[in-house]
C-alpha cells in the first residue's frame, strides 16, 4: 500500500450523492486528490451499466469510474482504499492507498459522518468504519 499524508479534506451532499474529497501529496503530485462518491439512487439502467457501486475519481473523469475498490476502511488515523484491478488501472496507481490524517485536520469529522452515510446504501457497504 502507498502511504501518503492527507493535507485537506472536503465532503458534502447534493440531491444525488454523498461525496468525500481527500487531497494528499503523492509520488507524482504535491496536490493529488481522490474523490469518493456514493450515489443516492440507482435505477435499473444505472445498475445495468455498473453504476451501482462507489465512484472513485483521481483528478478528473478520465481517471475515474465505478467499482474500483473492494473496501474503503475509515479509521481514526487513516483512510485505506483497497483498490481492485479496475481501480488501479483507472486511477493510475500501482498499489492501494493508505491515506493518513490527523485528529486536527479541518473537515475530518464531517468526512467521517459522510462515509457513515454512504454505508446506508447497498453500494456503499464496502465502506467500513474501523
């Protein structure tokens, strides 16, 4: 797993999704980002297209997609994103992510709450609060 330190956290909700954005310095960028998005409603057509999973995006839609993680573990000290083959390919990482955060980072409590809300949806159950 790649270990990086989170330097900014943002989260929110729209009419159609819960989202968390984590900014960190990676090997390739001083300001890398990962967006974790959970749709609030998935219809039959969305499910048929594979959109009944969490959406992960690195920095734009060309490096993002649905179903790229087998688990997202949210802990007091880190967010571990266990990427599967699809996630590794679309996000262009060669390993899963172990993103570390401190208790004092602004936005952390709201992001944890948002991750907990994602768990309320069948496609958000890969999120684990540990």
